C-alpha cells in the first residue's frame, strides 16, 4: 500500500529516468525566519546560499556559509560537518555530529557547525524527496486522506533507516491530486523534539525536475493542526541547476 501514491509523486517530480541521470543539484536559495535569532544568530539573519548536493549519497556543500570566506560540508556517511575555506582547507570539524546535540533544548544556541549539520541534512532530504523514498531501507505506506482548507491530500507515512540523517525516523508527507507535495510533518529531534508542520508551494520545473520553491515551517499541534500565524523558518528557492552523470549541466532556468 502506498506504491501508487509514491509512483504518482515520483512521476510528477520528473520521473526515475531523469533522476537516475543526475549526479547532483546546484541550488540558489535564501533561508530566513525568526528561529535563527533564538539559536544565537543576528536578528533578521537571512542565509543566502549556493547548495551543491550529491543526489546519490547524503553529501552537501553550502557556499558561502555564515561568513564570505567560509563554506560548510555535510556528510552523513561520516556523521560529520566541516567548516572550510572557499578553497577547501579545513578550519573546524564536528564529528560525530549528531551526538553533538545531546542535552540541547529548543532555545539552546547553535554555533556554525551545529547550524551546518541541521541545514545540511534537512536540505539534502528536501531536495531529494520523493525519490529518496525509493532508497533501500526506506519504507512508505499510504495513510487515510487529510482534509485541510477545503482540499483533500493523500498522505504517505515514511520510515527512514538509521543510515539516513533526517529530522526523525517517522515522517508524514502530503500530496495533492497531481502528486505534488504540499506538506510534511516531522519531529525535529536535534531541536528539542519540536512538532513541525512544513508547507511546500510554488512548484516550478527546472530542466524537467519539479521543485517547490517556497517552504514555510510552522509549529504543529498534537491534534495535527498547524499554527499558520508565523513561520519559524522560511526557504525560498531562486534557481536550480541539474548536474548530469555525464558531466553536462542543465542551466538554472525555471519553467512554469
């Protein structure tokens, strides 16, 4: 159960053939929201980033990161996050990275390495969904539909294996009639186990790949409703370039 919805979501996102032809994505985005001040960063801080991510393994590079002469490298296989110069010279490393959050609460400040770990695994998951659900060890099954704002969304409950760094092992993804993701629910284990409702919209195609270019993250209530008054995190995607396995790059050009 759930294979039909997963197949629909993957087909709408661009299909297996396109995804399997890729080795990476290059994403231009802005990350904002009031949560960063709570985590110790300047109020109204916006992180304007170029992300380079590997589509086959959980590896991502943010450049620049927190300062103009630094970049951040996140790698799930080694459970590490590293600050480097723009030329790739190591400056500081956190490993094992996940264990570095033990004892932290929702209002605990994060240094650049903790921030990099959170944004690294989160963004890699966001930009590889729904293809990620077909990875070995990932299990998905369809739940009953969800009704919200006059709409009916189909839902996939997804369980991730320990080898994939993500917000929490169990998450729920919501899709509209076209198979486009509209919402996801999870628990941010590294940030006080906060209940989250994460909304995705303004989908565009980049070289055939469908990407939600607007993401807004809210607190979720125990009854599964969401407080939509003020997002704690915002992500706005400006451009996406597709890096093909043969070395070709599809320019970052969006399509309707």
